[in-house]
C-alpha cells in the first residue's frame, strides 16, 4: 500500500474527474449552467492537486497518469458535451457540431498522450493547456448566459471548440504561472488566483474569470512571440513533476 501522503493529491484529482462526469450528466439533462460551473470547479481541483502534491512531497508517475485521465474527462469530454447538447438540437447542421466536439476531445487526448512521455520542465506551455481551454469554454458559456446573449451567439461555440482543439496541439507558447522576480507581478497573480477560488464556488462573476483567461492568453502568446527564445529548454523522456496541468504541460 502506498504511503498515505499520496492519497491527498489524488483525492483532488478524483474530485476533478467526478465533476467532469457530473458536468456531462447535467448537459444531457439540459442543466447547462450547472454543467459549465462544474467544469470551472474541476479546474480549481486540477490546479490544487499539484500544490498539494508538492506540499506533501507526493509527486508520482501514478499521479501523472491519473491526472491525465481526469483532464480528459473534465476538460475534454465535458466541454464537448456542454456545447453539443446545447447547440446541436437547434442547429441546422448538427453533424458539424458533433464534428467540432469530437475534434476538440481528440485533440486533448493527443495532447495528453504526447506530453505524458515528456517533461514539463520548460518555462512555457507548448500549445494551449487543456485545463485552460476547458475553463475558457465554461466561463464563455456562463458569461453568455448571464448577459442573455441571443440564441445565435451559441452557434459560434462549435467554432470555439474547433479552434481550441487546434490550439491545444499547436506550437503556440504560453508562459506558465510561476513566481517571478517582479514582486508586483507575483502579487497580481496570487490575487487573481485567490479571486477565482472565491468566485467559482459561489457561482459569481464568470465574466471576471473569462476576462482573466483572455488577458492571460493574449498577453502570454504575444509576449512569447516577441521573445522567441523564451522557454526553449529541450524536453526529455523522464517523468514530469506533478503540478496540475504542468505535470505533463497539458
């Protein structure tokens, strides 16, 4: 039996996986708002498991693989199901919606498989992280619902899935959320992470979380484009350190 310390981070991973499954069930029943919030809650658990693993000195290859399965369910299948069951019934092209959902899920599976055999030791993500894409889909959906955007707006979500799928397996670089030399930047990062851990459980301010995601995405990609040498440390085939998405850079 493994030491008890390994159970702590894996409980968080299991919670993320269960939330992903519950999100799919909610989508099939038409409770799309709760389904989207569950994706965001899963994001919080996914990010917490790496922190707990470090605090407990409980990183392991099992944790890496388990986290990948959880990520695929919570940030691959759940967002795809959310968009499909919300958009397909009223769409004139339900096959296109299904194709976009399938492309998104397959892209994340490819990303996870690819990065599970490499390290996450670089200072940047190569391709947009799956956890991030799941949170972007969920927060976009909730923001649209909160502000009562017209039905036609939701017809664009399959395109978001398709673009997100390609972005996850692309060579786009995005800086990881790490401690910086700039204390003001560190304080800014910590404050916004804490705000997300307050807003999501209380199901408030999805637009704030969407705004954070977009600022991070656009700012991070532009920064890496302007600094082409950033994060080019070579990857190896040794197991990565468990750190949420960063354990396998996905």
